[in-house]
């Protein structure tokens, strides 16, 4: 069974929320409430990214509720870890974020993908005999 549009939307929405918040935090100071207020006013584009990220989190959580209604938690929840894969890939190419691409991180991501694939497999009925 393929993941529903709800699950994919929740995964991508949560990952994009992380990316937009990270992109917004480059110019925003969180050292004090006054610094935060000043930063939000001085850098409206960055503040927009932060608020867009928060909105995407809320929206993806609402979509996730619908996904949980349709799927067993034991099948749906492991799919959320694919958000790590999406964040890793996007963060390596997003202007300003440009996280480093490394073999070690890529192996970790491959293990996540393998784990999700493994958890979604249906047991072979002939192996149970």
C-alpha cells in the first residue's frame, strides 16, 4: 500500500517547516525578547520565513491527524522519519543554509530509508510456517 497524500504532505510540510525556520533564524536574534522584537522588525523577510515555518508545522500536524485516522500508527509513524531525509537533501542546496554533504551523513540517511522500507514490508507468509 502506498502512503497516502496525507502522510506525504505531513512529511514534506514538517520538513519544509524546519527549512524555513532555519532560513529565517540567520538574521534574527533570540538572545532576549527585545532583540527578538527588533530583529523581527528589522528583517521582515526572515521573520516571514520563521512564521511560515510555524504555519507549516501546524498545517502538517492537522494533515497528520487525517493520516492517523486512515493508517495504523505502527505503519504511519516510521514514515515520519523520512522527514530527516527531506531536510538533509534540501538543506545541502538551500541558499544560506548549505549544510555539508558527507559520506557519514549519507550513510545515516540510507539507514533511515532502509529502516522505513523494512518496517513497511509485509511479513512473508511462507516464512512463518
